[in-house]
């Protein structure tokens, strides 16, 4: 069926999920109306001269829309919506040329004139009214017209004079009306309260090693004890003071050096200034993120985003968009419509601080400056222009950006997806949409674009041809999706595929749950799927929100750059559920974040394979190899801006990792990276075995910076909770830090092997840094000689001013083998600076030994 929705008020009525509110009673009492919003009353108005619908009768789509509203009368309440209509359409059309010019690289484009409503501006047709008039319109939206003389009721005939109206009945009628008005509000509060409680419960779920928090907390007292015993704790205080001084000296945009304070995160500063608190903080952060994201639903994903907000200097949500549980498939469709509408509202708020030229500037230059014109992983060719783009991203409403991510995450509701799957998948032969082949069940025209429901057989969606499509719900079949960009010409795109072995393919940036200055989500509920793209795809974004959730199946992801959970100036999220999956990318991928980015890859379970690198030659002329920059890396752009938060989370399964330079839980250039594997016997192979194309490598295998590293004023963390794991590489890895940085690897259980033997491997700090390798339990093997070695050689900083180098290998429990021949159950000093191997029995081993001696 083809359904026409006439007017934003109708969209609001059908958008049953426009429930907003805070997470606490105090917050929920705040007024929900905002500047630029109009309050509409739910009503169905048939007919609209914009369309040419069929004549109304019992079987027409119009009548069926009315039936849908009757079936969800619980949600027939007043709702707040943004008055989009023609202004939004004009905005999208006016920027379509900007996106095309960006793809072609035309530098002469001047930028469009936008019709987007500004903050506080009320939109009406044909012209925008003054604010006072807008307020009157808002107040009058739900009022009845004043009665005329002809409308006045006459006195009933034969009415006795002594008879009076039934006052009790009148009071009952008024009470019933008040009750009817209050009921939807109470229902909204109930939904929000239950959602908030579910979020808190999700974050409290037990994941990973049951004693992980306590184990990570052991690092601080152990390090402090060793520094004091060697009487170099004063040098460590000097080290901390030096780090603080470097931050103060570079806390502005222009400093006269490559290091500046642009896009610097407060949480980064907090951990950098107190480095011994950082391991425990990293453990808690990754544990809570995984507890939420492993659910792969609306509650858990929203909870994880709430955890990230303060870390990204984004305020906590004061209002939250939450969908009520749909009671039928049709209500589920209406829920998708309401998400689409709310997402457009969030998007408008996100870019509202920018003027039209700034939006056009970003639309055309984000991709070219930050991706295509960048030839190395650590910076870009046009640093000055990249700095301008970063400042524009700072200017955006980043709170609304996270709101947009949370709104799109509502589509991961298990109840919603279950109800959508019950829709009849039989196609309607009378329906057609240009660019879409195969059975189509419904076409729903809304003021924000077209929603298409595809049938249960195979479809092909050419989403660039079907540019008017804003949402696809596919009910089954082995489908093919071609392109599907989300950018300023299509600011919101939703794709939900409920079943089938599907193929997603394209070469344009901003596809497959990717976006450039836009918001996009792709949900694939089941099937063995293939995702093939080039750049800014597969849960990736530049200055927006990009989300991909594949909930089940053995899937394959193939991308080039900025893919698979990557973000620069926004939120990039890839959630992969159960299945044996393969990830293949070349650079900036698999949980990577640039400035102001929160990039995450979460794989819940399965024996998975990860590959990053193999294509772009590394930027170090003295050593061979390829760039990698993936698997949990947060990086700044050298000479441009400070880094974001890159996160890689692996649930369960025996996984295999291949990675070239800069990978596996690392921070670069005032950024922070986190990688955590919660379960399984994992193999970290180091440098990629073959080239990206699958052919033989043209560079010999060589890898540097991996497995819990920090480089250039950065922090990196690698955590593994369980399993017998192997770590390989070449140099500068496995708890390594370089140039006033902190690098930490924490292994909580298992018989592990540390195979990298090159310089700077296995718990090493260099050039005024702190490196830690902490292995809590297991009979472990440490190859090579470098465990915990701290050289006194420092050339990047004044040695006396920076305090020195600090290196630690801390191993608790079992009998371990050290290549440097250190003894078990003793403390060994390594090097002439601040190097240690601390080998102790685990607490339960000490208790057992004490008990045996007492007997």
C-alpha cells in the first residue's frame, strides 16, 4: 500500500514514540518545549494538494491510516515536534549541490543559501512569522475556534423551571476529561522511568573477569611501593609535574609548535595528569561500554552512549527520546516514522550553530581534506584547513549530536524489530519506486522523505537513484544494497533488514551506516552478510553519527579507510552480534577515533578475524612496513588537533588479529585508545601476513606501536580478561610508551606468551614515559631480554626536568619464564633509570602457602 501522511501534525500523531524526558524525576519536571518547536494535537486530516491520492473509501490507504491511529489511542497525546515541512526540503535541496561538488572536488563552489530554521525561529508558510506571532500559533495549535451565534445551543423544549442540571454528573465528566489528559503523560513518565532503570541495570551487568576492577586497582600501590623502595618516587613526582607543565604550555590553539590544545578532552587531561589512576579508569570505562553494547539493543546502546558523554565533554542528556513498546506490526512502522522525524530534529539542532557557508564548507571539504588528501596515518596534507574544520566541529551542538545517536539507537529495540518481522511480506504489484526492484509492500510518503517497506523476497536497492528514500525496512530475502550515502542532501538515513544473506556494496563515502555531516543507521537482524565499501562506511562518520548493527550471522566487512567503527568529530559505532566474522581494512578503522571522535567496534561473540594495514607504506623511512591505525586507537592529527577516544571491544571467541603500525589499544598525539578482549584464546600475530589485496607483501613483516601503547603525549590501554593468548610484534609494543606518554597492557588470566623481542617491548617507557605490562595469573612466557627495561637515554626532553623513564613488568601468580632470566617471586631492577620486574605469588597462593606452613 502507498500511504500519504499529510502535514507535520499527522507525522507527529503517527510518530507514537515521541516521548522525551530526563532520567530522574527532577529532570522530567523540566518543560519539554523548546525554541523552534510547535505543539500539535493529534488528528487525521485526509487530503493534501501535494499528492494525488486515490478516492477515499474503506480500503484506501487514507482510511487505513485512520485505523492505525484508532488502534494506538493510548499514544494520541500532545507531542513536541520540529516544524520541518518545506523549509527542511529546501535545506536538503539547497545542499545537494554541495555534496555533489564535494565528490567532484570542485574548489570554486561558493555554498548554497539555506532555508534551515535558525534557533528560536518559527517556521510557517509562505513566510516566517515574528517570534511573538509564532508563540500565538503554538498556543492556538490545539484550541477550538470560538463559538458563533449559529453554533450556540438552544434551551431544550418543555424544560421545567424548577429542574436544575445534574452537578454530580458534570463533575464526573470533568474528572474523566482530566484523567484522559493525564493518562498519556503518566504513561510517558512510566516508559522513561522503566527505560532509565533498564539502562542502569545494563551497565551493572557482570562482564569480563569477575575481579577485574580490583586487579586493575593493584597497579597503583604496586608501582608506588617500588618507586619508594628504590627511592625514586621524587623523580616520578617530577615526571607528573612535567606532564602537567606540558599541558599548560600547549592549552591553546597556537603555541609555536606542532602541539596545541585544539579539541583537547577533559578526561584525557584528568588521566594524563594522574597516570597511575588511568589503568583502573580504563578498565571501568571499557567494562561499562561492553556491558551496554553487548546487549545490541536500544537500552544497552543508549546506556553506553551515556557513559561516553562526559568522557567526550558532552553534557548528560536532560531529555531523552524513548519509544514505547509497539503492540502490533503497524505500530512498529509508526515507531520508525517517529524516529525518522525526531532524528531530523536532532540533526537540525546539531548544525544550528553553523551558518550556511560553514555548513557548505564542511559538506564539501570534510572528506577531501581528512581522507582523500591524506597520505599517512598521523596527519593530513592541509593542516591549516583541517584545523579550520576541527574548529567548526567544535562549534557544532555536540550534545544534539549524541542525542541523534541515541535517537537512532531506539531502532535497536528488540520489541520493535520483533513486531516489524511480523509484517506481511507479500509485495503490492501496483507499487514502484525508482531505483528499487523486487517486491514492495508499502511506500509511505512523509515530510522528511519516503519510507519503503520491501517484501520477503529478494530486492535490490540503488539508494543513490532512490535519493528521496529516507528509510528502508526490508522483510527478508537475499538483498543487494548499492551505495546509500548520508550527507547534507540526505541528512538522515535508516536501513533495517530483518532477514536474508545480504550484500551491501558501494564506493561513495558515507554509506553502510556511514555519514558525512549527517546521521545514519543500518541494522541487519540476521543472515550471513557482506559489506564492501571504500571510505567513511560501516559505522563511521565525519562530523556526524554513523551506526551499523549486524545482530547475527557470519559476516564479512571489507573497507579501505575510515571504516568499521571510526569517528572524527562525531559518533561512529559498529556492533556485531553472534557469528564468525571477518574484518578487513587498511587504515583508520576498527574502533578508531580522531579529534572529537568517539569510534567503537563491539563484537559480541564468535571466532573472529581482524586485519588492518597492508596497503599504505608507513611514514618511518628507517623501518619497513605499512600503516595500520586500527583496533582501538585514539589519535590526534599532528600539527592540527588533539585526539579522541577509539575503542575496540571483543566479547567471546578465539580471535586472530593482524595489524601493522599503530594498532591494538593505543593513543597517539594527545589521544586515548582502548582495546579489550573479554574471553577466548587469542592470537595477536603482529604485522599482516599478506598485503591488503591478498597478494604477497612488498615490504618485509615489521610492526611497531601495538598492544597498549602511547606515543607523543598520549595514553593507550590493552586489556585481556581470559584465555591463553599470544602477543607478537617487532618493536615498541606490549605496554610501551614514547615521548611523555603512558602505555599499559593488562592480562587478567591465562597462560600467555609475549613473543615480541625488539627494543621497547614488554613494559617499557622511553623518552620520558611510563610503560606497564601487568599479568595477573597464569604460567606465562616472556621472550627476549627487554622485560621492564628502562633506559636513561632521553633526547626529546631534559632528563632532569622530565624525571626519567619508568618501565614495569608486574606478574602475579604461577611460575613464569623470563627471557632476561629474572627469577620468580622476587623483584628485579632493570636498567639504570626506573625499570622493574615485579614477580609475586597471587594472593590465593600466598594464603595457601601460609596455611600449609602453619600446619
